[in-house]
C-alpha cells in the first residue's frame, strides 16, 4: 500500500495554535498567517473513515490552489503560497459565520427538499414542474450557517441572516456578488473541460485590514459537484442518472455497504482494492478538472518532506 498522510504533529516557527478538522489541519502563526495541511483522510456522512486515500490531500490542495489563482482577478483570496503539494499558506482571516452555497441544478439537498414538496429554499422560490437534475433559470444562493464541529450546517435565508445580525447588509451584498462571480468563472472553467459546475460552496472571511476575501478551498470535488457536459441533455430527456464528477461515488459505495453515518452503523472495511480504486478516481477527478496530468509527490517520508518545505518557506 502507498503511504498516506493521516495526521501531523508539527511545531512550526511562530506557531500559536493548531486546529484539526475532518481532513485538514490548520496551524496558526504569530505572523497572522495560517498553514493548512491537506491530509489523506477521507470524510463522508460527517464521519472520517479509518483508512487514508493515497494522494487525496495533494489532489485537493493542488486543485484548490489552481482554482484560487484562476479567480484572483475577480475576487481576492487568502492564499499566499503552496510550498508543498499538500500545503497552502495564507492570511489568517476572521471567517463569516455563513457559507454561500450556489446551485445551478436541482440536485442533492435542493432536490430532496423539492421532492418533499417545498417550493422555497433559503428564501429562494423554486418554480413548479422541475425534474431531478434540471437546470435552474439562473444560479441561486442558498446560504447555510456554519455548524460547530460535529453538527450539520443549517439552511438560512438572506432575510434571517440580516435580521439576526449574523452578517451586515453591506458585507452580505459583497458576499453575494463575490459568490456569483466565482460561480460564473467556475462554470466557464468547467465548460472548458466539458464539465458542468452543478453546485458548490464558498467561505469568506475578513483580513486583519478588514478586506473581504474568499477563504478555504474552491471548486474541488469535495466542495463542488460536476456533471459531464456531453450527453447531459440526452440523459435528462430519458430520465437517466447524470454522470457526476464529485466524491459522490464514495457515498454510493458506503450506502451500498449499509453505511450512512447513522448511530449503530458500522463503517465497512475499505480493502486495499477499494482504497486504490478511490485513489484512482481522485486522480481522474484532478486530471479532468485541471486538464493536466497528475504528478505524484514523494510519499516515502511524507511528514519530513512537508515539514521541511514549510520551514524552508517560512524561513526564506
């Protein structure tokens, strides 16, 4: 089995804090910078699976970095550098307590709500007669509150966000503008690769100077859903499932093995064959989304490699 990065325990120059999320580890420095290490941990149904997926962290980090660079002319972002294939370094921001989810197709959570009879999602009215995977007339924003660790994000409307003072009206208008600009550029980048950007989420924060920037990752298969463009209309007309490019295939495998993250359910064993197949699918995602051939980073002494590259960058 190829070695994977499951956890880090670094002591970085100027380190003041460390936060370990589901799949990434965030080191805060006294210089108002953060160092984000993308591990090979795999999360589904809000559960971190016991086995790592070779190269997953590198793939997500490199896609996010590429997408941030491809949109920085439209929307400012937090990223300063990627000193290692698994690492991004940038400005420490104060995050807004909402995520901006942009949807252009009736799929996922929106489809489940629609099927349940709801015709309004996060204050946005949805027209009658839509079928699963139909495209909306234009992209819609369906915000969620950022949940505490271990809880699910909750739908919320723009009116509720403003009335509860979660985000000021002035700032929220910037978040809306930035989210739609990013989604438009993401749509164009996807179409260049014969893909359709279905839905995605964006997180924003304020720099110490008060500037609003996009933070975290954008347009990765963990934060976004893509359809294959070729054959979309034909599949839709026949009522067939759309070909997706996202980590949905992981969720489908888990469901087929009787696991949806519910209490009492046992996580099925990911055999070496399953782990390798998931790794291969992530590599396929990378190559399809970026149009580049994936170059595997050295993993034999992966912790040493990452720490050395971070320190070299910070001491430069």
